[in-house]
C-alpha cells in the first residue's frame, strides 16, 4: 500500500460527498414567492452540471483522466532483436547493447533487475541512451 493511498481515498470520498450535496441542493431548489402570491422553485443550473461532472468523475475513476492526460509514444526505441551490438561480459555471457541519441552525449546505462525482466520483454526501453543535456 502506498503512503498516499489513504489521502487519495479521502479525496475521492470528499468528491463523492460534494457531488451528492450539489445534486441534492439542485433537486430541492429554493422556493421563491412571486409578487402574485404564487410560489416557484428556483434551481441553479451550475449545481446540476458540477454535481454531475463530479459524480461521473467519482464513479469512472482514473479512466477519464487517463484519456485526457496520457499521450502515445511518438518516438519508440528499438525493440529486442532489432540490431544493436553484441559484446562478451566479464563472466562470458553475451550482452546485446542498443544505443539511442547523439554520439557525443553522456551515456545513461539502464539494466534489468533479475532474469524475469529480460524474458518478459519489459526491457524495451532499457537501453543505453545518450542524453542531449549536460
């Protein structure tokens, strides 16, 4: 369990409570007496819209945010088996190295942790990158 999980759960509950309050307040409305002695229920449209948006966000969870915030990778790197250079390691194992970026830039080396990482294909982005910054 992450340390922020209780805080996120509290915020989610508060959003749900706020949406229910806004929708209930909109439904009840405000009773206003007109000059001709009749009564009218006045409802604010913003309460309905905001309550509906908060309720939808509370029930749909992270999916709307993922749709709005996530972006596809526009520059994917090489996959396993697509080129690279094979070298022999200190213990005699064969290592395949991929490089990405300008030739004169500093090197950032990323390696897998454990054997399962290299077998599951999750090392797609674990390559030798040359950063363009200092």
